[in-house]
C-alpha cells in the first residue's frame, strides 16, 4: 500500500481527495450537533449581510477576512450543513501546497503522494477540523509563506519576492489575529538561513503593512477602525493560560501527530542523509513550531481547531520516518500504526460528539425572530436571530454597563433596527434593560420561565 502511495502517480493524490470527500460526506450524515463557535461564525455572516457593522455592532474577535468569508457564504446561501465540504476544500489546498513544497524543493526524495496523504490524514483527528474556522483558513497563507521562505533559502541569491512573505502573513493575521506571532518566525528564518539583505527585510515589512493598511482604510470608511484595532490589540497582545482540562483534550486529539512528529525529528538529528537545503527547511520549521507556542497564548479560545498551526510542522517532521527508516516492512508498519491511531482518536471524538448531540433544546420556540440574552447560541439554529449579540462574552459588558448613556442609546438602536418577537433571558438582563428602556420591555409579556413574547 505504501509503495503505491509513494509512487509519483496522480492516482494516489486523487485517491486521497476522493476518500477525504467521502469522509466529509459521511460526517454530514452523522447527525451531530454543531459547535457553538461554528454557529457563531455562521450568524456573523448573516448579521453582516443585514447591515450590522463588524466589531462596532457585532462584538467579536474573529479576524475581518474570516468574517468576510462567512458573509460571502451567507450571501451565496450556503447552509451550515455544507461546512465539512468547505473545510475540506481548504484542507485539500493546504495538503497540495505542503506536498508541492516538499517535492519542488527536493526536501525529501521519492515520497510521491505520501506528504499529501499524511497531511489529509492528520486533519481527521477531530471533528472540529471539519469546520472552516479562521485558524484553518489562515493556515493556508502560513503555508504559502513557508513555501516562499524555503524557495528563498535554496540559494544565497534572495530576490524581491520576499515581499510576498509579508503579504501572506498579514493575510493570515487578518483571518486569525493570533497568527501575528508568525511574523517574527519569517524574519528570523530569512536572517538565519538565507542571504537576505536589510532592504529585503524591509520589503517583507512593507508587504505586511500594505495588507494591514488596505484593511484599515476599508474599516475607516465605515467608521469602525478603532474597534478593529481594539480587537487586534486584544488578540495579539493579551495572553491567556490554557486550563488543565483543555490541555488534556488537545493532547489526546493531537497525540498521533505529536508522537509521529517527535519520532521523525529524532531520526533527523545528526543524520548525514539530510541535504543542506533540507536542513534549512527543517530548522525553519522548528522555529515555526516554537513560535506556534507563543501564538497559543493569544488564542481567543482553546478549541482544538485553533491548534491546527501545529499540524504542518508535525507532519513534516513525521515524514522523515518514511524517508530515513531503511526497511520497507518497518515503513509499512509505521503507516499502519499512524492510520490506526488516527482512526481510534477520531472514533473517541465522535463518541463524545454523539453524547453532546442528545442535549435537548431549552427554548420551546421554532421559526421565530428570537433574541437570547445569554450564551445559548445553539437555540438560533431553529429560529431567526435578532440583534448582533453573536458573542455573548463580549456583548455582556454592554448590557452590564447601562448606567452609561451611550450604551443605552446603542441598545435602543438595536431594538429599533431588529426587534425580536421572543426574548429568552437566561441571565437576568431583561429587567436591567427595563430600568433604562421601559418603553421597550413593556412591549413584552412573560409566557414561560425566562421567555418573553411581544404583545
């Protein structure tokens, strides 16, 4: 089996694409519930197309390029159930970039379609990877930057194409702001392992600032530039610690990739078979891996999908096993063990999702215009969302500080612009709104615990 995959036949790549598409289809047929952050992203697209402004009205920390993509999905009427297909399109593109970078620059000889297949395989470790999340979409541009850096390192004659490195990294940052920390990775990789000049380093910086400037101008025209920079500062320079429970979940899901990556890296250290330009690529990827951990401290949340930044380095290190291990039966056994480990991890993940899918709905309302004053975002799946409160953790301070006249006016405008038929108040904010805006709350009557209906 491994010999066929390692052949240079296009059939091996097509086989992986067909299998990946089949798994995406099977995932849509499982009947699992959607992740809360997946629903949030879907609702952001809806609210943007309804005229609400990003960050000023829609208080969220999702990157602007990602929200623009969700807006496009909503504009094209692509339903939430198609998310696995959209995500697979991104993953397949990344796998092809990963594969062509290794093949084009001869980083590992005679691997054929194995790099493509291993990359796709590792993206089946968790069902969260079947969602077009900002971290997943931004990773595409990190891989483009990686490919460009390796191209510049292959010879000592660095050219002005390094400008593209800055463009790719800025684009990735505007998808997922925590990717800001990959910019130092690019600079250090070029300084240490290429003949880059100061002028070309400045070109990288100009490329980075060029994209950020264009995004700033767009937001400036809409009057919400200060809110964009506030989100950017909070995302790139506010550090968080992952909890022990979250870290256990991440370590379990990534265990096959981590074990394979560490074993492959161990094989590489001091091995004379690694060529000079391949050594530069290995060292560049190690620096990527290091800065990934700094980036983790800026993650807005510690869902497993946000850690996809680790998969390309781990996959690249792990591929050394299939290059440096001498005996064919050992290579075959390594691949079978990897396949089995991924299958076991994915099966455990699906079991936990199946349990979560059995959670009953809390609100006895269907097909109505609904505003939820609480974190129960999944209830919007069967109703039309009113108001822009897609991220309750960030929207809650607005309702908690109604002593401010500015906040009262903002909340009143939201009700005038998009008044709900039902309000579900799980955290007791309806009464607080009534203290400052009684003419709004008096239009509603309590019909069941925590649920209000417009008269």
